[in-house]
C-alpha cells in the first residue's frame, strides 16, 4: 500500500492527477468515527511531516497525525484506504 504522505504529495505536485475534488477521512478517537474533510480545508505545514490541521464546525483547530488518516476519495470514489 502507498503511504499516505506519498499520495498527498502526488495530489500536491501532479497537476493532472490533482484535478478533481479530494476528501480525507481521518479517525476521530473522541467520537470513535471517521470524519471526512475536503482536502482544500486541510492545512499542511511543510516543516511538519507528522500531522496536518483542520478546523471543526465550531472553528476549533485540530492537529491530526497522518497515521489517523483512514480513507481518501477523489470525486466521490475511494482511491486509498487503511484499516
């Protein structure tokens, strides 16, 4: 299986592959469910190779480790999954 950071780098740098809408599903330990967020709403710090940041519906910022990413969708189709 392709590591999540490699897939995200491909989306970031491969213009042809990056055409479309991407959604990331990450594991929320508090509510024990997978939360889906649009990739354009995800903040990546180029210096931090371990996590990304998202804001919830209340405007609260959350740092999500990459190992909690469970799914990636492109145009509604599942293209990557980790159990």
